[in-house]
């Protein structure tokens, strides 16, 4: 036993008996990668880490720890941006990592479903779907390392929510280990089941505070046979929102992705990410990354997109556009967007906001937030990008060049400005990243007291001892 595992030796050995040597980490160097968030800003101190290889092992571990009153931090790929997958600094909490549970249990092509375990990496799920001539639509920058359990627990969104919805819309059934070690088997691939409360929705987006998702039945879709992608220069966010409406009118539900990107965001990508080049000869202030899908191989999708953009250009909504002519060009355009987070991480510490407002108020939000922050913090740099097609904007604030503010004070001040505008516009302070610990203390300012009371009541019923991801989302 080392100083990171102040648990009784008998308890540690009982855990080892359940998961084996491969499933137990107790040494500080081994624990380090699991004890810090992706941004490197939220760091915990776990007692140890267990990696069960099955639902039964997970249930046995949870039952044992629950009996001992030990806090459990569920963890999948550990790509959380709000600290939900990181333990606190007490050295008393156990990380329960589901990455060894990564099997694809079943593919039902007639039902268009796949059943996977929580440790399945998102990119692997996408590959399995493609190998079966199907499509799984969740797509995000961390898809090569994030895992299905985390995607479900944070209700992940990504770049194709506009057409397919977020993770909640992809889940038909769940298997969950409850905080007392019981297993709820809700792995039903039904699109209609009107037999009372739909319990799966309690665990989707709960960030591991109500139980541990161990497997899921997920929807599959027809594989896109035609894809058309363009990076479009627009004068301002108002033009981008106008363009979205025009594309939906001209192309219908084929509009799958619509990402707004400020020029400053691309400048950071070109500065910090190697081998990325500007597809335009002239820089423009704002861009929209647009993508259309069609399930028909005979679709003239590129022409449809080109015609729609041409009409928008004649109306003064579009300044310039680059349409990908092959898959390599398409991926190059998407890499500009997907490298936005890494580029900002390389630029330095910033105050990140993952907010949503009605699409009709995106322009108002950006304008008000830019003006208010500029007045309160002269020289502040804001970087706006995100899934504007569904109202979700990543709006991040950097200090003036060369300045290093006390982020302990600066962050809440910036948040008050941004979140106040979000609330006034009828939005949410967390669109897809969750609450974790990063936004936990902000939540009571922007969530109705009754809603918080109901959340605490649900938590109290399912986890009366408060051992499941303690301190996340709600204060203990």
C-alpha cells in the first residue's frame, strides 16, 4: 500500500480477487494518466483504480465498495472537459474504469441496432457500423479515444446533431450497475415501449452520479452514399445563420453539419497545428463548414450544394466557398475544425464556455458577449466556433497577449458576464460537455431551485449514501 491508497489492505485484496492483477492499479505512476483531465487543469488523487472486465465484475466491485462506504468515480476514455471523470484530492476515492469492457455484443441489421459495452471506443463503433454497411452518427474530435460509456454519461453532441440528434437520441436501451451493486438490465432494442417511466434517460447525461453504464443498445442508420462538404466564407454570424436557413430550405434534411468558425480560431490552428493550410487565398472574418449527406449513390449532392451556395452568394450572404472534390479534401476541411480545441490548448489557458441558445439568438449572443467582455476586460481575446446548426457555441476567452491573470478570480468574473447573457437569451450554460466540478458551483445560479430539488431527490433515491461520483454535478 502506498500513500495514494489509504484503503484497508483487506479491501484492496478483495478487489484484486474480483478483477485480478491486470484489473487493479495502485502505484502513483500508473494512476497519473487517469487522475487528470484532458486539459491538464483538473487533477485528483485516487486511492486506486479498478478495471473490471465484465458487468458482473463491475457489480461485485461496486457492491464491495458500497458496503465499505468508499466513493466511486466512473471513468471511460477520460476525455471529459469539466472534471466529471477525475477524483477529488482526498486520496480516498476509487476510479472505476470501464475501458476493458469493450466488446461489441451484437449487431442486429434488421432492427438497425448494435449492442456495445461501455469501454468501446467511439471510432471502433463507427468502424463496426461501416463494416456492416451502416452508419453511427456521433462524431466529435475525441472519437479516437473517447468511449461509449462516457458519451452516454455526458449526452455527447458533436458535429451531426443537426440531423441525427445527440447521444440521447441514439440510445434505445442500457445496462447499468446501480450504486448498491444491483444490475438493471434495460438492454431492449425497442423504438416503442410505453410501459411506464423510461428509466434509461435518468442515466444519460448524469455524468456517472446515478450509476455506471456498462452496455447500451444503439441505433444504426443507412450509410451515406453521397457526401458534399464546403468551407464557406461569410461576412458575419448573421450571414451564417441566414445561410443555414437557406440551405435547409434548398436541401432539406440532407443538411447534416453546420459549423461556425471565427477567423481567429483558424489562425490558432495554423499557428499551432503542423501541416494545416488555409484553403482560401484571402482571409475572411467568419466561416461556415457545411456538410450534406444523402443515402442515394446517384444523388447529385455536390451540385445541389453548389447551386444553394450560388444563390446565397447572389444575395450577399456568401463571400467565397471551397467545395471538397474528394474525400481527402473533405477530411482536410474537417481537420481545421477538429483541431480547434488542440490549437487553443497550445495557445494557453482560457476560460471555456460550452453554451447553447436558440439558433435565432446566436447573433445576439456573440455581439452582446463580445461587447460586454471587451468593456469589462480591455484587450480580451474571444474565440467563437461550434455547432451553430443546433444552437451550440464554444465561446472561449483568452487574456490579452502577454498577460497572465489570476484565473481563480478571472474565470468567475468572465463566466458571470457570459452566463448572464446566456440566461437572458433563454439558453444553457452547458450544451454538451456536462457540469462535472467545473460548472457545479455555477449551476445553482442558472438552474431553477425546483429543478435542483428534483435532481437531488433522484440522486437521494438511487444513491442514498452519495458514493457514486461524489461532488460532481451537485454539491454533496
